[in-house]
């Protein structure tokens, strides 16, 4: 058996839609320009892309769920219970339920990341182009999962 050539590899942004979600998350995250874009919602978890503009932040918050972040591009700071930690591509941040947290873009280019909520936090398919759009929307997870799940 020969190793797959580059031409046999799936495209960088190809998404396989079956029961579940298979895609190059780095390519999707770095191409995303929306503040928040819900990609996939299962009964117990949710995959969301985020892009924070220079100087922008998610906003300090506390959830009654666990949240995982992975940075794909840009630089920033994770603030967990008042402790500030520099983050850059490759960094992961895990925020347990009930923990005050924030993610801040401290760089000059967009901070590109994805986050996993467990259980889901947002309505499936939601797109907030800007933080202002997100703050103006009162949406929350309504129990509906991604079709085909």
C-alpha cells in the first residue's frame, strides 16, 4: 500500500456530513471571519468557530457547562478566575463549569479559534457576524441538534 499523495487528500475546507462531523478544523477556523459560527450540535456537545478582531474579547462569562478552546491563529490571552495567560496557535484552554473566564485578542490580527461546549450552549446553526450581533441576540440552545445527528 502506498501512502496517500497530496492530491488524494481531502480539500482543506471539505466537510463530511454524516452522523457526526469530519473536517479540517484548522482550515475552517482560520478561514472563519464571523465572531461566532455554530458548526455542529450534538445532544451533549457543540462545535463553534470564533474570530476575534484585534483588541476584541469574548467578554467575561460563567457557564453551567464545560468549555474547551483551541487557538489556530493570532495571539491573545486567556483569563480564568483572574489569572491571565498568553495564548497562541496550538494552545488549548479548558474551562470547567462555574468558572469565570474570558478570551482576549491582544494581537494586531484576528484571533482564530474553535470551541467545544459540553453540553451545547447555542442554537444550532447560529451565526453572529460581530460581537455586537451576539450580544443583541438572546438565543440559547433550544434542544435541536444538527440534522442527521
